[in-house]
C-alpha cells in the first residue's frame, strides 16, 4: 500500500540525548517540541532503542497507534526535536 506523505517534510529527529531517527514533520509543535510522524519500520527501531534501555511502561511509545496516513504519530505528547529538515 502506497501512502501520500506530501503534507509532511522529511526530517531527522531525536528525543533528548537519544540517537537520531528518520521521520516526517508538518512544522507544528506541542509544548515547544516538534510534532513528528514515522513509518512502521522507523517506529520499530525507536521501540527497540527505548525498550532496551527503559521499562516499556515508562515511555509510552508502545501505545502509539498507526494513523490514517500509515504513519505513527509522536505529535502532541513526546519530547521530539527536529535535527534537520529536508
């Protein structure tokens, strides 16, 4: 299934001091943090990283659901920052 991500700008993002990941932004923020969306493949990488170093019940990323765009949304709830937008 092909999804249209044209409403988003590709970017590299991070959570605090954690490594960077590839995702998308729409240029909006929540509480000063960039709203980010990721593909299922990137979401799996993010989960693997956080589940390896934190108790899964502490970070909330396991509860994020895929939305109608075919992406997982980290918008409006996670401390994400864009490192570089395309």
